[in-house]
C-alpha cells in the first residue's frame, strides 16, 4: 500500500469515527454501570456493530425495565 494523500485522509476519517464511537460507548456504559471498558474496547475494533449491539442489549433493556 502506498501512502498517498487519499489513503492518509481515509485513515484519519476511519480513526476519528472509531474513536468517537468508542468514547461515546464508554461514557454511556459508565453512566449505566454496564462494563464501560468492554464497550469502549469494542467500539475501537469496528463500526457500526458495537453501537447497534449497545442499543439492543443495554439501552432497550433499561427502557423496558423502567417501564415495568
């Protein structure tokens, strides 16, 4: 892989997206007392599945529990 301006720009964009997702998942999981480090690490690995799983397994469960 050659280090062209396009490749560097793409890496910067991907890194930024992953870091924003990771920090967001970490802070939201910490507020809910739900394995903040795990969600933060999962957020660094890939995009967008950790955010989707966080919504399905944490946010929806908390909403259902608060309704009952």
